[in-house]
């Protein structure tokens, strides 16, 4: 893995997904529980951001900071693609400090979420730099 590498994960959010997330986090804003004129629910912003946490989990990454800007609503039935771009890898006391940019796009390639994160991979930098990128489709 090197700065500049990207990892991508995508999924479609279903109505059942949003209903479960609503029950867990207890964010029952009307737009999350009442369908729009097209029968869709608005996906919670932090649920959309969870696409990036899927990628972080594949790296065994502990986030210290995450920042998000929610650009457009995401609706059930849309396939959303999250691209995480590694911007820096540095030695830290706990392993390797990682900094990355996050971008989520809808099926029309419109940016729905932008963000960044810093945190730690609990492996030495030399090991991280020589490791292949994880295969997200195999986990």
C-alpha cells in the first residue's frame, strides 16, 4: 500500500437497511420513515458514511478522526460507490498513521459525500507499505 492507492466499496441501501438503522440509532426523522413520491426513504448520512468504515475494517484501521460533508441525499434503491484514497502513511507509536480522503458517488457519478479520516493501522509502516491492498469482495 502506498499514498495514492484507492480502495472502493459499493452497495445499494434497501428500505429494510434504513428501517434497521433507524431502530438502532433511533433517528426517526420523517424523511427516514416516510417514503417520498417515488417510494424511497432517505438514507441516514452516517449510514452512507459507513461505506468508508467497511474499507477501514478491511485495513484493520482504528479511526481517530473522521470528517464528512453531506453533498446530496442518498435514497433507498440507489447504488453508492465509496472511494477511499490513501494520502499519507507515517510511522507512529501504535503502528502506522494513515490519512485518507473519502468520496461517495451515486449511480450518476454525483458526489453525495466527501470526507477525510486519520487514524492508525496497528502494524509497522514497513509491513503496511509492502502489504497488498485488501480484496474487499473476498471479506
